[in-house]
C-alpha cells in the first residue's frame, strides 16, 4: 500500500514537471510581445506618451526586430491616468493577449497596481516613467524594475543641501496621489535629517489649473522654502502662478523638487533660469547621448526626456537578456537581467540591484540663462555627477522584502 502511494506520488510529481516543461516550451513558441502603457494625451504626456512608445520601437528596431527566431511584437495603450483603466488594460494584456512585459506606466498610482498584478501573474514590468520610490521599497517584487528617476533621488540631494545651508523651515504643496505623497515623504526625511523641519503642507488634485489658493496658503506660512511636490504641468503651472502673483517676496524660496526637460521648455529660460535640480538624464551629456537624441529628434521633432531614455534602455536590455537566457520565461529572464550589466547610450556597465533599482549615476543640473543657451534645446548645464551609491535609497534603509530575505 505504501509502495503504491509512493509510486503515485512520484508519478504525480513527474507529470507536474512534464506539464510545466511543456507549458514553458509552448510559451517559447510564441513571439516576444512588449507593451507600453502610458499617458498619451493627459498632463504627463509631454514627458511620457508618444515619446515612450517610439523609444520602445527604437529599441526593438536597434535590436534587429526579432529574438529567439521570431519577430518581436509591440502594442501600446493610454491608461488615461486612471488606475482602474490601467489595471484592466494590463490584465487583458497579460492574461489574454500574450504580452510578456509592460514598460513606462508613468503614473505611480497606476504603476503600483500593475506591478502587483505582474507579481501575481509572474510577468515582467519596467517602471520607466513612474517615480514613486515605493516601487523598489515596500512594493518591490522580483518581476519589477525601476529604470529612471524616483522620489528618493529627487528629494535627497537638493533639500538636504538647502536645509544645511540655513533654509530650515519647509512647507509643501503636494499633488494628492501616490507620486506626490512619496515625494513629500522622501523630502521630509531629507529635510529632517539635515536639521530642518516641515511647518506644514497642502495637497492639490493632480492636473490642477488654478493653484492660487494652495500657493497663498504656502506663502502665508512661516517657511523659508515652499517646495513643490508635484510634476510636469502641475509644476509649471505652480511656478507660473507663483511668479504671476509675486508671492513669497524675498523671505521665501520656491523650490521645484522635480523639474524635467519639457518642464523647462514649457516655462522658458527667462522664468526657469538658475533653477537647480536633480536629474537622471540629459540629452547633451556626451557624444553617445547626443547621437541617440539626434535620431530620436528626427523621428519625433523633440528631444528625448528622462522616461524616453529609460524606456529604450529597459526594452533593449530585456531583449539582450531574453537572447542570453534562450527563453522568454519571466523567471529566467529576470535573473538574467540582473546578471548582465546594462550597456547602452547612457548606461555603462550599470547593474540592477536586488530590489529592482537600476543603479545608474545621476546629476545636479542648473537651468541656463537665455544668454548662455545656444539653441532651443540647450537648456541645462551639469554642475555635478552623483555616483549611483549616493543617488538611490541605500539597502540599509530598505523595506523591500527581497532585501530583507537576503539579509536574513
């Protein structure tokens, strides 16, 4: 009797292993399918959207258009900055449409739901546009990686420097969604650690048009610094209205915690000149970034922003890893992605850390004065290169379960 049970157990185990192997072979018989889920028309679209879609296409084209002997397939969709729309699209892609990886996402509230779905589905997701540092902290998964800026990077260098320089009292004007909340939390930590304090905050709906009431609350607070914990059009509208209503005077400094390439273009150099900020990318860093950016500009008629460079980098490294692994199986590919260094036009032997953070160097930049600029996209000067180890949240502070498991 015991022998019969033993043989049945062995047979069941062998059958399960065979079915798993057959399923893996069946999956590999399908072509690799890559998707970009982004904001195509909303308030994030100027720094994400069509540019991210084309950046992914460029990576596929540069790789040769096929992998594992089959043509690479590509799809894209607009999540409309609605978590339910984004999650429904991602679920359909993963469960019904054979999508292997989703990139960009852009909106952190959308992205956190998609990353958890990817974990449950054992599918890959590349956060190349969304910026909450939670993706590689509390919400980290083996299947998610973050390729561009995050709120820890934005909030660490500049707030701490200002607080140490005497700008002690801070007030936040914060976008009331996952990104803004994470940015305020990370900046608060940096200010407090440098001996400053937060005297208050106000939250506004994302994609607001009128910031006057929020800015008036901030300007009436007893703060040295009014910090904008928002992004893109919310940031540019806040800055324009702060200047328009001549708020703050000489007693307050307005600081934009995030300032992206297209934000500076939207503001114009006369308004933005002199602003100092952290960035992970600039098109004019060196010959390689300029060559890529020239190709991108010829196709899109604008220079690539941060998320566009990150999307290209993620998709190209993914395809290299699929080829090296000899399979598109997500578990095999995610391991290979961490084994192989990331090398492309702005990545030089960059590694992916166990929490999913892509460990690239970052920069402290300053917006040029109009007289310094030699053309419509000549917007920044790089003041400082920040090593990767100083740019991102150290593992000693991490709440990522993957890091905790390794440490334990």
